[in-house]
C-alpha cells in the first residue's frame, strides 16, 4: 500500500486518479482549493483518507498546507496535479500571475518543504510544452506587466517549468524518482469536453508513475506519455544549466532552496527556517 497526496484532486484527472488508487488499495489524501471543493472531492472519492485545503495561488496557504502534509505524512508519492489553464493575470498578493503561482511556484515549494521526502514526485505537464519560452525571461511577468497577458503562453511556460523541475530534482535527489507526464488532450474541465484524447490512457500514465510499475523505478527526470518514456519536449529540459537557472530563479523568488541534502527528522525543518 502506498500513501499518496494529490494536489487539485476535487475533480478531473486528479479525482479520477484518486478513485482508481483507492480501488487499488492505496491510502489517498486529497487536496482542494476551499472547503466546498473539499466536500466535493470527498463525495467523489469514497474511501479517501481525507482532504487538505489550501489555495495554491496564496504563498501563506501553501506553507500552511505543507505543515499539514508533514503532520499527515509521510507520503510515498506526491502528485503535483493542480493547475490553471486560462483566466487572465489574476494578480496574487505577491504580485504574481495566478497561473505562475499555481503551476510553477506551488509544486516547487511543496517539493522543497515536504519531509521526509517522498519516494516519488509526479509533475503534470502538457501535450505542448514545446510551445514554451525556454529563455526563462521574466518568470513572474512583472517586467512585461498585466496588459494583454497571454495566458496560453504563460500556461505553456509553466508546463515547461515542471519538466525542468522534474529533471533538476531527479539529478539533485538521486534517491527520489521525479518525472513529468503529459496526460494528453482529454475531456476534463481543464481540457474541455470536446477533447479527443484517450482519458483512460491519461489515467493509466498517472497510475504507472505513482505505483512505480515496470521500469519506472529505474527512470527519473524524464517525460512520459501513454505510460511510456517520451523524448524530452525540448532540448533545454535536459540542459543542466537551464535546470539550475530555473531553480535559482525560484529560490530567489520564494527564498526557499531545493536542498541537495536529506534533513533528519530531529533537525530544524526547511519550513521552520522559511517562517523565520
């Protein structure tokens, strides 16, 4: 039995994956943005261990969520499923676009601060991260501003970020399996109900990486689709210098570092250090 935490699991692929995992006998902790969505998540997934609440566009709520995850843990697998697709800039309290906060910063902060480290991190990317800008220029869009904010471009950029993140953390943390996956263009609220991709194949890819099926335990830092390793979506994902540039920028923005050391349980946690 695995203990699995899935962000954004009140509906869509997160909920469907959670339901499948419960049927497979695993213990699943759900996550929702607010209490109403938490009720919806639990109703959709009977047998779930519970549902943690936190708005991933709010840094303070992310840190509170980390504290609750660590209290409920340890978890064997964390699935970074929550994501925004469209909707404009929607400035957070820190001045970040919500798409960037939810899709990039939240997975980074959770990965850095959940302890002990899970055996596996699964990052959800997209079918078109190759449409992203690999320059990593102006990650927070402050230089470019809110006017005519291109949310589709921002979405693509953030989905490249999680591919880079998976590759970077796989390299820094050799005992952890960190991979990104493309679930395909499937009929969910995010994908749209006219999507033509194979929903079952998308769920199966989640399950393959979560359960460590086949050779997945020997593979880390890669990009998956239809339960198989795919070529990296662009060459920059495999470029250590680009990976380190992203981690450096995220560390600067969040003041949280993706440490390459395992922190003992009795030592001050990175979350405590961050709060000071």
